[in-house]
């Protein structure tokens, strides 16, 4: 199971935190999966989806740790302490004024759970039902969140397409 | 462009983790090696898996016909284009699995038409309906799958995998049944049995939580015969073939059916193929015979929340709909909203959002001369 799905999980994690940290998080996810395997319920979904849920939790814990670390640094050095998915901050490879950059900004600004729903759906190609299982929510909640996300992103895209509506 | 499609386009490409790194990670976590000296075994091949078919193998391998004979006769021809039809008797929707409905009037024992560009072999929703998920998958040229039912209505799947090489690992629980050596495994709680011969693997799957060497499974295994040219499954009395067929290319999409109260549905179409490959995932589940759009079909409950899988077969091929709360009448209503289309139409409309086939699983190439040693190959 781990060999079969490890490649997908690694890509998922690497898309969110970069390759180096993804290796550590993949190990964390495997460790968590081994420890909790007796709680895996095949009637709720496949092992692959279950592993995505674990990896998503690992990501969330990772960012909490990062946030605490940055907060501590802020106390020491007065630095700003905010953190989001590193790959969702506007990357250097795109023009900050481009539609891609604006869309990424909009994705980064989403509620964290909404963002997770969106990226599991769009980047990992999980079905809405699988996303629901992975994130322990109902399929209806996933659809509601996706509907909301689409509206928010649509507004961002509209802003991109209408320069006069762009925020400074 | 839709919002979701736009986000999809921003997905970063990630190079795969190299084997050495994976091995190191796994060893750190589990304290054991992830590498396995034996060939990988899978008793239930996930439909989501696809194979990189690439160039056809030119190494020696043996094609054989798979024949499942009983009151319902199924014949599989093996070749570039394969097709089958179930020849079964009257429907009784009250009897799960055991009494599939009759074949459509246009049906005969001839092969279904292959899926080719230019023919109307698909159905698609209106242009205004934007799918939330789209994926097209390549055919699996060496695979035949299907579902059979025991006299008590329980279902088991059979999976023929040609161009397969390997041997049953000694540590597996093995028994000799009907002159063949079978081994049993459990994956994702699914009980499976496998037997191998030169370049061929056949598996029988009993579904979730099946007991090892269950009476029905043993009876089915006991009906299997390998000959140099064919594999025959002479089903015992009271057994029926629900459907068996080669695994063709398939097209999946999720979309809003426009029916009040219904969440998104997922429609999977396998043009030019029988329903067997779609039904094979339902081993161990109750299968109810129904009629969809005037064609023979089957329905399988997925959970207690009203989600069901509905599979049917018509002149163009087979289809499967994942839906919640849609009875056959409402599915018929949904189908009236779909329009005939070609594979080219699919590409034109959805190529930019197609999740694409997973090519990470290579189609194995059987090399019996190498496997068996020089004395076998020269």
C-alpha cells in the first residue's frame, strides 16, 4: 500500500511545501498511517484516500509548527509572522500582475479548509466524495465549500480580466 | 475558463521521488525494506489504475481464450479487438445477481463495435454543463474482467491478466484445486485468489471480508481449466455469468445532472466493451438486475446513504453511473439530456481539463524464456 501510494503522496506534499520538506512529511505520514492502521475503515473509502487524509493532517500540523516557530522569532526579532502554503505565496516564476499570480493569491487567501478541498480536488484529482472522506466531512459540505471557492476565485479572475477593478 | 480549470492549470509539476530516497524514508519509518524480491501481486486491479501500453510487447507470450460456460455462456475471443455478449434468460429484478435481464433486441453473439474516432460512441451533457471532473483512460489490452454469481446470489469477480509473469510466492497460503495451485491474499479486506501459468494470471475475488477458501470461491476455482489454447471456466450448476469482457478505454466525468436534490453524478463510459470490466469491482456486493434506457443493467448499493452504482450495456458499449437517490426512471430521464458524441468531441471539449491517465504503472512484459531459463526458451 505504502509503495503503491507513496509516489502520489510525495507529489501532493511537495506541491505544498517543496521537495525537501516533503520527504520529512512523507515519513511523518507513513508513521502516522502505520500507527493508526487499525482505525482504517475500508467501508468509508480506499486506502489511497485515507492516506491523503493523513497527509493533509500532517500538512496542517506542519504549518502550525511553522507558525509557532515564526511567532517565537517575531517575539525575538520583531519580524512579521505569517505563514501559508509556501507554494501558494506568489512564486517568483510568475509576474505578480499576471492572471496566474492573482489566482494563486486568491487561492492563498482562501480559508485553509476550503483551500485543502480545492487543491485535493484540482491538483490531486480526488473526487468530491473522496475529498469528503479524506477531510472527514460530508460530500455536501465539500460541494458547498467548492461552490463558495468558485465564487471567490471567479471574483479574483474577474478582477484580473478588468484592469480597472484590480486592487492596487 | 472555469475557476477550477484555471487552478488545475497552476498545479506544479513534481518530479517523482527516486527509489533510493523512498527506500530510505520507508526504512526510517518501518525499519524494513520497501523492496520486494517477488513480483508485485494484486488480486483486484483497480479500474482507476491504467497502464502505459506504449509499444506492444514483441516478446514471446501466449494468447488464450477465456471461456466461462454455464447456463449463461460467455465467450471471450482474445485479439486486437475483443467483444462478448452474455446470452442469458429472463429477468427477475427481485433476485439479486442470479437473473440478469435479457440482452437487447439488437444483440447477438457478435462483437461490439470498437471505439473509434468519428463514431457516436459516447454521450455528453450539453455544452452549458461544466463537468467538475474529467478523465480519459487507455484500454488495458491484456486484461479481461467480469462478474459471476453463485446460486445464493453472492458475486465473485474473475480477472484474466495475460502477458503476466511471476510465480506464487511460497509464503502465500496455497492449495491445489482442480489441478491448479491457487494462493489466497487479502488486499483492502478484499479476499482474492490467484493462479498463474506461463504468461497468464487468473484471479478470483470474493470481495470484502471474505473467509479464506470459502465454499463458493473453491467451487469457482475448481471449475477453471487451463489448456494450451484456452482457459475454460465451466461454472457449476446454478452459477451464472453476469458479464465478462475485455477492458477497453474508458471516459469518466462528474457533472451536475440538473435533477433537483441530486448531487453531482459520475458517468463512466467504456465504448465497444461489455459491462464485465465495470461490474468486476463489485465482487461480494449484492447486484440487482434492472433495465436502463431499454438495455440490460445492474445496480449495486455503495453505502447506506443512497449512493449507488448503476451499470448498463447497450449497442455502443457499457456505462456506469455513480449517483445518489436516482432510480432507473430518473436515470433514464438524465440520459435524455445527453447527446451522442465522438471521442474527438470529448477531446475538443475536455482535453484542457482531463485529469489524464496515470502512466506510472507499466504494462509488464512476459518473457518466459528468461523466466524459465535457457532450457525452456531454446
